[in-house]
C-alpha cells in the first residue's frame, strides 16, 4: 500500500489534491492516520508525543520525502 500511495503522490499534486480518482488515496491515508492515533492512545501516548518523536527521528535519520525506505538489513 505504501508504494502505491507514494507512487501516486506526484501525479496527485499535478492534477490537484483530493480531486478525481485520487480522492480515494486521501481517504485511505486518513484511515491510516486514525489507526496510528488509536494505537498510540491504546499504549498511553498522546498524539503530540508521537509527533514530537516522529519529528526528532526525521531530523536525525531523514524522512520519506524522497520516497525511499529500508527494504532489508544485512548484518555483518
């Protein structure tokens, strides 16, 4: 699912966010956000705390702006 959503982000911006067939992707992303918020709350974390940790980690290790993600780790 991530690859499909990430692959469509550039085109979605070109045709206009939230219009046409890409509206479904926006709704799917909203669903994912709800799941993440519920999981955080179930573990006793506030959304603000989750966002703070996300921001710190992105600053330290980079984010997904370039649509790159780790697929495999090789240990020595």
